[in-house]
């Protein structure tokens, strides 16, 4: 039995992506145990074979066989502690530092950045403040008040300054809940959607330019930036969930077809953000290359590791196999635990 356990699924809106990440990770770690966190929070032991057989994970919910092994993750960790947890989790408590803090308190090794870095990066407003403080260029944004009247006024004020803006959840990812506004007609629809979600939002200027995303991977000699990926959208499309995971209206190009100096500038920005936020493990930074240079949008501390995800694409271009990457992350997790 392996001493590595893959945690996948979760309670967030991104759990389907986490299932697909878990599937891909498990295919390279055949001896690892697989624990599925259900939307209820209960933890199921899943055979690698059952996980591998599951089809269309982005479109269907994974339903494990049998009864839950544990009522929740804390009970699972305390009842059957493992040596290393590989976190194939996205969004919510899997990425906001909650799971990481629980494991750190028990001196248990896990992959990806630690609790503090995860919490900083997950809050887009804090992440931008930290990155900006480190000299990284950011897009202008404002917090949206939960007060309906003030929210609408703020959206209109932003549109008066910027021709286009984007409203996005402060704590979220995988392009859920994004709103693109180009005029007054979009304000009411956006405000109603935000109110219905119950989430905290920010409004951010839309920066025209080339969309890049850059993975950063830590190793024995420190972090290194991977070759950037470029996202090209069809006219009128946004890089939303369907575009990102179902390939509708988007084209992903790895390595990005940009000049070498743009590649280097984007990689340096991703490295600066990774370090500024205190990440250790791996991350992926989303960037817009404006006429004035690259602009930081957000950093993902547990980016997707599905077969179609950017980090696996970038590792392949670099010449690093997924097995080498996974083994390196597991080794890093152990070393971080052992140094206390």
C-alpha cells in the first residue's frame, strides 16, 4: 500500500474539476490511495479502478460506491492518518487554507502551498494588494458593496472610467460567476446575479491584451516558471467554465505564441507573485499582456491537474513528465513537514 493518499472532490463549486484532477494524478500514482470528499463533506475510499472508469467528469457528478468511510475529513485524518496527502482539490476549503491549516496543526505532509499562502492567494483583493506591494502591476479594482443600490452605483462608476469591466467573486475560481460588463444594459443583470449568489464580489477594469497563464513549480533549487500558455477567445466569448473545460469558444496554445521578451516578462511576474504570496509547491498566475506590459489578475495555489489543464501542458513543453512533477511535489511536501 502506498504512503500517498490523493484527496479529490470537495464541497466547492469546483469539485467536478477536482475529480478530473484526481483522476489524472491517480493515473500516474497507481499505488496511491484515493479519498473522495463528497459535497456533504463525508469521505469515501475509492478504488483507482472506479475512479479511472468514471467518464465526463466536467459534466457529471462523481458518485462513489458504498458507504462513507468517515463523516468528514478531520475524522478521516485523525482515524487513519496518512504520510502525505496529495491535494487534488480546487476552490472552497480545499484551496482557501482551511484543509492546509488542519493538516499543518497535525504535522501531516501535503502538497501545494501552506495555509497562510493559500488564504492570501484565495482572496483576490488581498492577493492583488500583496502582489502590488511587491512591485507587480495589477488591474484597477474596487470592492462591491452588498447594498444593492451602492453596488449598482459602483458598477456604473467603474463603467464611466473604463469601457469594459469584469465582476468576479473575491474567493472563487475556475471561471464560475464571472460577469463581463460593457455598458448600462449589463449592470442590472450582473447586480441581480451577484445578489442571488450571496458571494462577495469585486469589479475590475478589463485590460485589453493577450491572455497568458504561467505555472511556477518549486524544486530543490527554488521556484521556476514554466513556459506560458496563451488563451485565444472567439469573438464574443469569455474564458468561462465551458471555455476552460469543455473547449467551447477558446483555443489554448502552449507555448504561447508571443515574443521572447513577453514570455520572460510574464514568467518573471509569475515568479514575483508566487514569492510575494509565500507560495511553496506550485501555483499558476493569470496575466494580461497590455501594451504597457504584463498585468497580474490572480494566482491559483492548486491549479487544475486534469489531462487538459495548463500546468500539465506546460510541464510537457518544458520536458518534465507528470510523474517527475508529482514525485517532486510529494518529496517537497515531506521536506517541508520534516523541517517543522
